DNA sequence: TAAAATTTGTTTGAGGTGCGAATTATATGT
DNA sequence: ACATATAATTCGCACCTCAAACAAATTTTA
């Protein structure tokens, strides 16, 4: 049950009914395809006559197509319906501190084309770069209809002003990306934080989230971000800045974080933390020795992963320590929000076999039994959750529950 | 935008439209009364003809009443409509470890009658006690219509099995309260965690939450509980166990909590923590002295509040320490979820003037500017937020947004 | 081979809902 | 008395889902 927001509600009209049922049918086709009209009637509880009308509408609007006939032991054979995944395209943009990717996706968030370019450190220059490249990108496909452009950003986006706020990894001020992009392309543009985008990607495109309405995505890279989905909706909080669990302190007197707080979770469990740990901290046997050779020439997180796979004791210790602190933070999320699933995203999932038992151990010793209903799973990093999330941003406009009341 | 849960969705029919608009109108009357039909048309954007039909329905169902005529400089005078707060009653039940209260409320969550009795330590005996008392209580009012019974509990309630889970302060196992109460009274019964109930009370009955859809209630008593409202909805998580931020560790190597974890927030910032602190820890000048006289005869938290009001140095120090640790936890909630408002509930709010600057200071030094959009306010303890929350549990069935899609 | 049975999908009329224009009701000012 | 203004209702229309009847397609059975 939701409280009606009397400062911004939406009354129902006759087409509200159709809008609701249409989206249910469309989503049923998306996930259950191939599926017949009779199946849809059984799955939805709507009358077959209603299904006929709705599917007719969806067919004329090219959202779905008719396929082959099905086989049944008796009676008239059903005509299968399919989601018309190629009828329209969505542009996904993934902005990261060093690189930005533009990709063309179908409705299944499968990518047809990619392109990458360095992210300019200056916000204004970057915006000019991006708009030019997007315009050129779109021109390459004169015959396709674009549903919109989804952008995932390493920062929080104010849901009111649409401006970027709190993006320490970019160092940009209050930047408005949406307006210039919409103006330049004439398309719907949605900007969202990367962790939020990943959470959307998981709930919209990952079969493991079937039947789940409460989910947290944890992105582990330079820092740690969290995207929270509660009751099937993104938790944005006041002005869209919810989800900074990476900057929650797990040690009041810990080292200073660049956010100004002390002992933030990401100071202990991010890739950056692991690199610092590998360089500075005691290794193997117990002797505290400084690694002068690494001090100026730090290894990358990939290096550490590689070394640990090869059995390097110090790298193994670093990964184990990282696993431990990931567990500490995940215990916080589990206690506090008890999602049905937490999805971990980042290079560290390549070491899942190593860190899973460590995380599990931390949670087992720190949590009550009921909290252990939360499944913790890794995301496949090569599926590009950030990009798929930016596709989900646009997709949900058509496949999500409409706003009512 | 919400993802449709394809395992349990609700299709729309024609009366879905009426249900949505009816609830909007009903809630507008509730909050804006006295209000005319023409006002409602302007406020809602619905046609005056539609408003007439809906209000007629609400009048015949006695949800609203017609009042006096309004005054206008020109034209026909409007007929004011009012919420019929006395037409129906809601029973609120507040179960606490030592005492249980039953109360009769009108639709404004104002209480007409109270009764209290000791909470039996044995769950089965308690249930028998409560059902008997509820039956007798209801019999006292043979002429009133009861909308239902809302129960707030010091524990988490599994939203699937409806059973109590995780109630360390009661020490009961998997108890099902709902079924026996519904059977005994024939009324709708809703059970909810106390912190969740408080959050509902704040969002439904506190004018400070007008226009707010993201709010956290923090109950500080023997332990610390949190009730989280995101997008106007209670965050229940998997099986209803979300909200145990009181058992999130703020110090990995801190003292053992009775939940099994170490250094939980409530080990530092609950009333119990303050009592232990007052008894055990160093006072004023710096000399560490044991208070033998208190060891067997601990003061109550009320005693400490009283002493600190009178200027007792040790009590003041205890309250200040408590304020500091409350701030630490509130910083976690603010970073992580960025609600528009956090409401603090508990005896400690009586010392609000003392602790507010301490809390504010902790947040200022630990949080980024955007997170500081969160207002932190105390709830009036004498308004009985737990009981009002149990009323809200039933109220929202009629005044909340209906489930669609 | 023809009729019965079964299942899919469409057509049709009834009932509900909001919209918008017209109408009725009630007030003030000139 | 009349114009003007505002409130509230009435009425025809368009849209929606429902339920039952109907049409289409296929297998089983006599």
C-alpha cells in the first residue's frame, strides 16, 4: 500500500485501464514468449476478448509480431506472439571517469553496435563531445526508430533539477546533461547513477530476479556504489542522492576518505582500497616490510587479481581482506534492508570462488537467521550491466507499471 | 516507474479507475477539509461532473458529510464537505515487552478509549489474554462499526506467513497473531513492526511530512528500530524483515550484542546502552571510578534524563555520548537512503535541545552537502506514535493508492 | 467419411467510468 | 429586473472490460 502524494498525483481516466493492462500483457509477452492469446488470458486473468483487443493494438504499433502456430493435442492451434525486439532501438551511454561508451541495443538489451571515446575531464568539452558523437551515431541508422537515450553516470543525479550532484570521481560541478542531449538529438534522455542503472539491469534483464521486487546492486570499482530497488522501484530518496552506502563509515576512527568522512566502506573494500592494501600492508609470513618498488608504480586491480590467481601470497591476502570487508558492508545492507537478492558487480567477481566463502562466513557470524534469506550473487561483468541498465532506463517507460494515484 | 511483478499482479477493470480517483478525493477531503466539490475539481483536475458522482458515492457510504455553506465574493456559495471521522472506528494495539495497550481511535487517529494490561511472557497465554480483552473491548461499543484492528509489535513480522520473526525483546518463537485475532473478532487484523508502524504514523498523520514520500522512523528504546518509507511505501524487504539498522555494526570489534553481532548501533545508542554507560563508564573529571552503589540497582533511562536536566555531570555526559552515537547511525541512514526526513522516536527526544546540536555536528562533519537535505526531527512521544501507526495500518487500506499492475 | 468434441480467437451487447457541453441553482452587483 | 459569476447536476459520448455467443481450426470417435 502506498500513500498518495497529494502534491503530485495522477488521476485515472478510461485509458488508464488500458494502459495498465497493456503493460501487463506486453511484459508477459516479453518474458513468456512465445505465447498465444489464450495463454495470455490464462496468465493474466483477463478475458480472451480483452486480450484480442490489446494484442491487436500492440500488433498495429509493431510492439509484437505473430509467429508460427503452436501444437496442441486437441483443438485449434494457437498463434504464437513474440516481442518485436528489433522494431525499435535504444541508445545506451556509459560514462566512466576515463572512457565513455555509446551502444545501440534492441529491446532485449543485446548490443548491435559499440563505440568508445575518452571522457574529457572538462564537463563542457565532454558534453560537446558526447552530443556530436551521438548525433553522428544516430545518423548511421537513418531507418531505425529510436526509443530514447539512457545514460549511466558515476555520480548521483538530482531527480528534480536533472543535474549531476555528488560525482567525486569526475570532479564535475552541477552539470545538466539531459537538456543539451535532448535538444541535440530530439530524443527522450534519461540520466541515472551507475549503481542504480545496474540495479535496473538486474531486475529487468536477469532471470535470477524473476519474482523478486527487492534487490540491491553493489558496484565495486574505484569506489563502491549501491542501487536499491524496493517494491520494484528504484529508491532515489530526496533529490536522487540515495544509495551512498559506499560512504557509510564502518569504522568511526578509520582513515580519512576523500568524501570527508572517516572509515567509509569503500576505503576498505573498493578496488582502490585493495591496491593501497597490496602496496602498503604486511604480507605473508608476518614481517612488516615496505615495498619500495611498488610505491611509485602501483599495480592495477587487474594485476592483483591475476597475481592472486597465480597464487601470489600477498595478492591472495589482499583479495581475502577485500572479501572480508565486502562481507562487512553486505551484512549492513542485509540487516538494514533484507533484499531478496544482492548482486555484486565489478572485476572482483572474477575471484568469486575465493571471496564467496569469506563473505558467507562474515554474514553467517554476524546476522540473524531471517536475514540470511538474502541471496548474494555475482553479475557477469562481461554483460556490461551499466550499459544494459541505461537501456532499462528507457525500456521501463514502456514496460513498467504506469504511475497511478 | 515500477517493475510489474509477474508472479502477482492485478489487472485493471473499470472500477479500478473509480477506486483510484475515489481514494484521491477521499484523501484530499481528509487533508484539505473543509473543501467544496468545486475545490476538489480544481485540486484534482477531474471534471466537476466526476467529482459530483464520486462525492455522492462517498456520502451514501458515510465516509464524508456535508457541512455549512462557504462564503465567496460572488456566485453560488459552495457546500463544504468534511471527512466523517466518527463514522467508523479503528482498534489500535501496541504490544511492548512489559505492557500491552488497546485503544479505540477515530479516523484522525485520535483516541477515545484506552486500556492496558501486562504482556504475558508466554506467547500462547498472551494471545489468549489479548483475544479475550479485544472481544470484551469491542462488546463495549455495540453500535459502532469497526474498520479493523492494527497491531504494532516489538519484532519483525513475516509478510508471507504472517508470523512473528526476530523478536529478541519478547523471546517468542514463530508466533501467528493474526489468524487467532481475526478468528476471534471477525475483523480485519494487520500486524506490523513498531518502527514500521511509527513510520506509517508519521507519513499519515504528521503535517511535517506533507509532500514527502521518503521518510525513516527511528525508534530508540531498549533497542533501536528503523521503519523505512520509500516512494510512499513501507520497505519490507524479503518476508518483512527489513529495517534492522539497529543491528548494523558501527564497530567491527565492538562489544557483543545479544543478536550475535559485534558493535551494533543499538549497543551504543539505545536507552539500554545509555544505562550501561552511565553505570560503567568514566565520569566528568577523567578519573575512572566504579559506581558500586549502582551496579545492582541500575537507574532507569528516565532517571538519567532527569539527572541530566538537573545538571548531573555524569548524566549529561551519558546523554551527550548517546547523542554522538545516534548521530553516527543517522549519518549511515542519511548517506545510504537520503530520506527527506528522519523522525526520532523515544524518551531521548525529551533531551532534544541537548542532543540536536551534537547530532547536527556529527552529520555536518561526516556527510556531503547533498545528503544534508535530510531533516532530522523528533516525534512527540506523548502522541503515542506506535498506537497511531497501528491505526494507520488499517487507514491506509482505504486511503492509500490501490494496487495496480 | 461425417459428426462430436475441443481449443483458439472474434464479435456483440451490457454495464461501468470519465469527459465536456449544456443546464440548473444560487449568489452579488448594477 | 438584469447581467454576471460561481457551484453543482444532467446528459450524450467515447472508451474500457466482461461475459456469452459465435466462428474457426483441429483431433477424436463412430
